[in-house]
C-alpha cells in the first residue's frame, strides 16, 4: 500500500550506550521511516556500528527494492 510507512532500524548493543550517525540523513536516531512512494525503485542502505574506545566496527548493507505486485 503506497500510504503505509516503511521502518528501518539500525541497532547495536554497546556499553556505554550507542548513538546514531548517518552520512545521508533521512531521519535522526537509530530508526527512520519513509513512505514507499518516496523511495526509488532500488536504494542501498548501510547500517554501521563503530566503537570509539576499541576502534572496532561492524556493518551490514541491504538493498531495498520497491515493487508493485498486481494480483
């Protein structure tokens, strides 16, 4: 449904608690939402967690492809 929101969450366990930082800001915080019609046919997203104390990081990428299925 073109009016339904799409939610994305970027979550990482950490001590001290984590914060969120994005290079292309779609929405602040670890969770952002968009309407499907605001997305292109395909868009790649990246969630990266970085620890300033240990200098370690981990990331995951995914590509969202919006398609309409007529039944």
